[in-house]
């Protein structure tokens, strides 16, 4: 079991780099715009936004290397992308070169949301799969906090402080890449490539006391039912596809990225001063990490569906209260408290569950492509929703925006009640058969 934890933590460190890379730019944001005298549009779309579009491309295409090269090699390449991006961004002397290297880092972010959860889900025993895959989400949150802390420490190094802020990421990226070389390939991927002896060796390590021959037979039985050339978009896999779309869709329609990107602005609009708003936004980051830890602790005890019930209820309550605060002009501190409630609800529910759930619901041979689909829905909406927030706040007001998010979370609760299956403690192969059976039943009743 110790080896499984080491391998899972190693793969999950891709999430740390994801969180760090996404947030580290905040410390260099204004300095870069001043240095290169770029317009607001150019700065937002090219200098800052290029990393996000790299993430979308990485999510769209990341399933290809994850399936073709394998989970391990893809994780190693992700580490290389982060390292190249960090060094290249730090050494750039013009905005276009800078944007290219940030795009490369974005590719790593997008691909990591596919390869890391897929790898961990395939090496983890069924009873521990939730918390082990959940380590990826924890590392994202931890990476965000460390990036803020790193920017604070490096901020006073002079006019080139931004180079140090961005370049320091190369250190954990290089360390992660070296560690990734030591992990084994996913046994399920090895079996899909007919590397039976290597797969058997890894399965024996991660499943002590379990009949490995029987487990390999279950995996092989699933692969024997494959139809050459099939993909996640055929009718056979409609149900897991709908599940992946819905959980990714509702994740972003909660407004989570709008909160994280604009927390200080939202709090200032609610009446807090600039310093108090900044302090509260740091508190939001700490709350996010603490409730993510709680979610990881509970996910294999209570199950994915139970955490989504808790998260959905917390979303609806907190978002309704935030909307009321803006409608009825309540004090700024009350809004801060409601935002903390919202972050806690997200972290223990969607934040903990999304990457675990998507990594479980597709069959072994299509897991990379399924992850890619769910991740792409997530990242495209992550680009669209926050970009609309400033316009919507100005035109229709924060109260209506948060009321809309609350309504969407009511729809999420209905999704959890009527559509979402529980995946706790079930082997990936058994789960695949269960979902296909549900799909066949739905087709037969149509």
C-alpha cells in the first residue's frame, strides 16, 4: 500500500504544478502590462489568456497521448512542458515569446487533468480510489496557495521580480519530472497493449492478497467485448458521456472560477475595503484547502453521491444568501462569510468529486478520451463564464448573477438525485459493466 501512495502522490503532483502555473501569473500581471505597454485587450487575450487557451487545447488533445503513449509517458511529458514553460516565460523579452511559452504551460495543465486522474484511478484499489484520485485536487489547491506565497516572497526583488516569480516553477517541475520516471505504467494500459507479464507484476503489487489471475481475467473480459474503431460518442457509451458532461457543466455553472478570479472585486462591491477584500480572498484559499482535505477524507467513506448532495445543498444556500446580500444591501462581512460557505460547499462536493468521478465512469480502453471530453467541457466553460462576469455585473448586477448560479445548482441537485450513480468501492471493470447495463436498459425502454 505504501508504494501505491508514493505513486499516487507522484502523479498527483501534476496537480500542484497545475495550481501553481495557473495562479503564479497574478503576481506578474500588472508589471508585464507596464513593461510591454500593451493594451488591455492584447494583455488580456494574448499575454495572460494564451495559457488558458493552451489548457483548452491540452484538454481537447490530451486523450491521444494518454492512450497511445500511456499514462506514465504522458505524465513525464507534462513535467517537461511545465519546465520548458517556466524557464521560457522567465527569460522572455517580448510579449509574443512570453505568450508562446505560457501556451506550452497551458498544454501541460490541460493534459494533466486527463493523465493524472486516469493513472491514479487505474492503480488504486477500489476501496481507496476516491481519496487517492482526490490527491490530485488537493495538490491543485495546495499549488495555488504556494504560488500566492511564492509571489509574496519574491515581489521585492526589483524590476525583474516577475522573472523569478515565473521561473521558480521550473524547480518543482523538474523534480516532478524526475519522480515521474520512477512510477510504473498503468497495469490496465499495459494489458490493453498486451504486455501481460508487466501488468501482472504491477497488479500483484497494488492488490496484495487478491487473486491477480482473476482480476486480469476481469480486465481481459472487458477488452474482449470491444468493437474495433469504437469511440465515446457511439450510442453504447451515451450514459457515461452524459454523466461526464453534466458534472463538468455544473462544476463551472456554480460560478466557482468567477469567485476565484474576482473574489477581491466581488468583496469590494459588497462594501469591504481593498485590504479587507484581499485578506478575505486569502482566507478563501485556506478554506478551499481545508474543505478539500475533508472531502478527500470522506469520499471513500460516504461516497461520491453523498458528497455531491452536501455540496449541492451548500451551493444553493450560500449562493442564495450572496444574492440576497446584494439585493438587500447587507454588510460586506456577511457577504465574505457567505462566500466562505460557498467555497467550503464547492471543495467538499464538486471540487473533490469531479476528477475522481470522470476517471471512473469510462471503460479502460476509452478512459483517456472520456477524461479528455469531460476536461474539455470544464475548461471551455472555465474560459467563457469568468470572462462574462465583469459585463454581467455592470449590466444586470451581481444579485441576478448569483441567483442564476443558485438556480443552476438546484438543477445539479436534480442531476445527482435522478441520474448520478454511486461509484464508491466498485472495481473499474464492474463499474463499466454496470453503466453499460444501465445504458442498455434505457435504450430498451425507449
